[in-house]
């Protein structure tokens, strides 16, 4: 049997190809993104019901720390999809991506919250009013 020598680039290309074939499309956490992907929601009480597409991720901001990548995504709603008492066409989704225990990348938050601009602003205002966003954090308990 003859010895076969591979260059490092060839091995890396092969690994990436095999990962893509197996659904492991990301090589590191920095590559994980929801931009351009449809956003589907399911019924958490009845997993047998099919998921409904509510929109598409049009942009995101993120920060990565170790094995976690935290994000806020801007979701543009599909025509006909509405939010209770709000005429917005966009939602914000807050969540994270992490590396799975089997080494694959891209496992995200299972029940990421969706907020309208008004809801997100109210939440940030409440954090600001409690000085949670100050440096250093000044906790005002009971307010």
C-alpha cells in the first residue's frame, strides 16, 4: 500500500465539505448567522402542529464570548402576519448560539423572545431607570 500525503489545505477543504454534507455548515461560532433565513415558530404545547413562517431575519447584531454568541435579530414579518395591538412590520429576537456537545456549531436558543420596538424600548428604559446599564452597575432593589 502506498503512502498518501495531503496538504493541510486539502484536509481542511475536505473537512468543510464533509461538514456541509452532514448539515454541519459552520466551522466556528463566528460564522453562525440567521440573516436571510426564514423565522418559523411552533406551538410549544403541541409539537405535532407544523411550524408557521412568520418572517425573515434581515439583520442582526451580536457579541461572542467563548462558546456563546449572543444576538439581537431584526425580523421582517411576512405579509398577513400581525402583532397584537401593534402595526409594526418588524420584531426583534434576542437569543444565543452555542457549540453543541457533539462538536457541531449553531445550536440556538430554543425559546428566544420576540419583542416589538416599543416592547424592547420599554425594557431598555426600565433597565436604564434602575441603573443596570451604568458602569459600575448600581442596583436599586425594590423599585
